[in-house]
C-alpha cells in the first residue's frame, strides 16, 4: 500500500485548485501556482506539501523538488517566520550595499547568511537579483519588498519586528544561530520502484507513484527506457587516442611518446 501524505488540503484550497484548472492548458503548467497554494495552506513547503503538489499536477515528486529548490522564494521548513532575503547580485553588491545590509542584520539578530535564530523567528540569506537594480540594496522580508534598505530604515524595521515579537537584539546576540539546511536529501521511499534499476524507468508522464511495476501504460508495459550497460572504467572519461588503454601507457593522446622532442 503506497504511503499517502500526512497532510491534506482544506476544501477552500481544493476549490481554488479546481477554479484554476480551466485557466491552464494542462495541470503540469499549474505547478508554481499550486506550490503557492500549499505554501499558504501549511505555512511552508515541506515533504508532504511537495507530494500533494505532485499528485495534483500529475508530475513526479522529483519534478516538484527541482522547482522548489531552484526558486529561492518558496518558503521551506528551515526558514524563519521572518525571512530576510538580501540581493547579492552585482548591482546591489557594488559600493558595499549588500555587505552593509547584511552587517546590520547581523548586528541586530546575530545572523549571517544561511542562518536562523534558534527560536525559528528570523532567518537570513543571500539571493539573486530582486529586480530593482537602480535602488540598492534590495531586500525582501517574506512577501514585503524594500528598495534602498539600509541605514536607519533597516534598523528601524528590524526593531519594529523585534518589538512585535516581544524580543530584543540582546537576546539574539547572546544566542548561537542555527545553520539552515535546505537540501532535499532523498526522494520519498514510495517513489522508488521495485526493479526499476534493472529494467529501466517509466516515461516521465507515466511515473505515477501508486502504480505497481509494469502497470500504468496503455500497452501494459509502463517502462519505456532501457538501462545502459555499466562503464568498463567507472568514474573516468574516455581520452583521445586511447590513453586509458594499458598498451598505450607512456604515450601521448596521439600515440606518440610523451617525452620532449628536439
């Protein structure tokens, strides 16, 4: 019996999903919107949320994980409640703007990029271009977008957040931050198919986690790719002229002696 996600979408979220269906050419093209939907529903995109998105959009979970890990704006469980994203691309980094903003965040919250506070309230990270290159530094805090965010404006904003949470800078400067780990280590177990390493994978469109091996295609054979033979020289690459052949030892790529010639 296949493992099902522990979480489920609310009836309101499912209604929104079905309202979108007619607006897109296919369900796969809805994936980014569906990820936003599950992010709003659960507060972040965790493993269960990715599995739900995969099922709703008819794609495998590896496809969903690829999108979630490619786009930095999706919120993951390791991120803080208040998530500072500081643009580190060239136009913001010039004249020390990015460094100044990061230094101010560290002075207030004790965080370097890639770290979160132990209580999970705040996190900080460098991200790529946030599309306001003429007004550096650009910072996003969750869904809020700020331009020229440094100096007194940034200090005042962080102080306001601290007050709202009943915290002080001194508390965080005395604490040890937590390093965020945003990697996806492995696919969920039930997405690895029995015998798949020996007989090949299903077509991308057929790779439904709830099919047993050999099921899921119109002709009764769900696997449409073959398994390539093992390399004779693992972890190496072919070299021109057969230099990996022991009989050619000591010769150059063109079969000539590797020594210098007059």
